[in-house]
C-alpha cells in the first residue's frame, strides 16, 4: 500500500507549489520552479506527466520488494530520550529540538548496498537555524547525507546533500524543493550499489554519486547505519548563519515514518553484500545507470532547483574534483 503513496508522489511534482506565503502562492498547476514561478509551458507539463507515469511504472517494478520495518523495533534512540516521542496511531517517531537539546535515532542494523527510505514531515512554521539530518553513515569515513536546512516562516527549506567517501567530503549540493516539506510527509530514499548511489525525493532522483574508483575517487563501500536527528545548526544553516533559531518558537518537531529497507543487512562479512556480480536486484543492469526518464528528471532538478553545487564552485575548487564530470 505504501508504494501507492510513493507512486502518486510525482503528481505532486506537477500540481503543487510550495505552500509558503509570498512564493508562487497563486500557482495551481505546472510550476516546477519555486523561484521562477509559474512559467512552465503546457507541452512541457504534458511530457512531465507522461514521464511521471513512466517513472511510476518503472518504480513499481522494483519498488514492490521493499520491506517496511517496524520503526520502533528496528531503531534505537541515539540521544535525548525525553525529546523522542512515539506516535502510535501514525506509527511514527517524533523528534524534538528545544533550547535544552536536540534528539535522534538510528537503525539497529547496518546496510551495505540496497535501498533505504523513510517518510519525513519537517518542522513547520519558523524552522530557521534548525537542521534535520537523515543520513547513512559508517561512522568512519563513509556517509550519504540529506540535511534539511530550516528557514523563517514562509521561506523555503533548502535540502543539502553531501557524500563522504573514505574520509573525503566537501561535496555539498543544495536544492530548493518543489513542495513544502513541512506540510506533509514525503519520501526520501537512497539507492546504493556498486555502480552508484542515487538520492531520491518522492522517487525523483535529485543527486547521483557514481563509482569513480577508476579515476582514483574512493567509493562509498563500508556498511552504514541510518541516522536521523534534529539539532541546532544556526551558526551555518540558514542564510549562512544569518537567521538564528528563535527559541520562542520551540519546540521544533519533525516526524518520521514508513522506514523501508531492501538492502543487504550487514552481518560482519563482506562477501555476502559487496559482490557486484550478485543476483541482488539493486546490482542488476536496470539499476546500474539511471533510466533515461530518471536522467531527465535529475537534469530538471539540477538545472532548475539547484541552489549550490560544489562541482560548479571554481572559487572553492580551482581544479574541480575528479568525479565532477563523471556522474553518469
Ligand atoms: C516489536 O517489539 C515488541 C516488544 O519487544 C514486540 O511485542 C513486537 O511483537 C515487535 N514487533 C515486531 C513487528 O517485531
Ligand atoms: C582511504 O584512506 C586511507 C587513509 O587515508 C588510505 O590509506 C587508503 O588508501 C584510502 N583508500 C582508498 C580506496 O582511497
Ligand atoms: C531561506 O530563505 C531565503 C530567502 O528566501 C533564501 O535565500 C535561503 O536560501 C533560504 N534557505 C536557507 C536554508 O537559507
Ligand atoms: C528550467 O530552467 C530553464 C532556464 O533556466 C527554463 O527555460 C525552463 O523553463 C525551466 N524549466 C522548468 C521545468 O522549470
């Protein structure tokens, strides 16, 4: 049932603008661009609709094998138990940040390749200075991050992603979202195999990190746990630290549910999980590259929603990192 929700998500992509005041609030249909407003042409809209349908079909094919895990039994609290609440009716976990503390939880298991996803509803209203982090980490050196950077009421969140491989990071990428992530739950997922790692928002690829070991770029190849937390990041998160947390608006609350895992569960042995030749679905040809529909969606996100891309930051990287021109 869950995947019906996931599958209908691309529709949201076309029919909803961010709900925040002042930004494209009169948009009804077809705005793919928060910043550029409702400028999309009709033909484009049509082709996107077709593409979402195609994408939906492709996704049904491989998504149905994902297993929803019991979010309570399959996770543990990493800090501030008294700031964590179980919402039994929604089968969700709620994390709170106030002036005393943030909070967090993590998956009991570690994974090495496969797919991991969760639905998240972010802090509503004034979330400036807060960071909601959802990431896979090996604790040493390897990591895939989703970091939601809050904003003052009515201004859009930014979604920052980053990749650490063998201790090297500095691969920040930030996008605006095409919906208000605090208004409802949306699905955020990782697909990770020996060929690449793909970050998805509601089944739409927003970032890819390819295995470029051939170019000397270490790949992310250690077993990782999923971590979720909310914390005070007001020294950097919102307009580079200009907007601080307004504690009068605390507590800040985000909710998490529908934790799905279809991944190789790490049992302490490499051989089981790591073989690229295995018959695990995520290593199959269909998942070794993006489909043309997915590549198209990714290009829309990258061309129209990007706020920052380290691969374009020549001031920071006069010589761009080797992976920058080799992401497909
Ligand atoms: C979760 O854990 C509780 C208590 O340990 C147990 O009663 C319940 O059956 C478990 N549920 C699942 C789905 O494993
Ligand atoms: C990973 O980092 C360690 C320590 O810096 C280094 O010795 C090793 O060669 C690196 N591995 C890869 C695959 O780059
Ligand atoms: C917050 O809103 C401002 C103004 O719209 C925008 O410049 C900024 O990128 C937004 N997000 C963050 C995290 O700073
Ligand atoms: C994406 O941006 C380009 C130029 O920046 C614009 O021409 C195009 O209409 C935009 N497309 C969407 C879907 O917003």
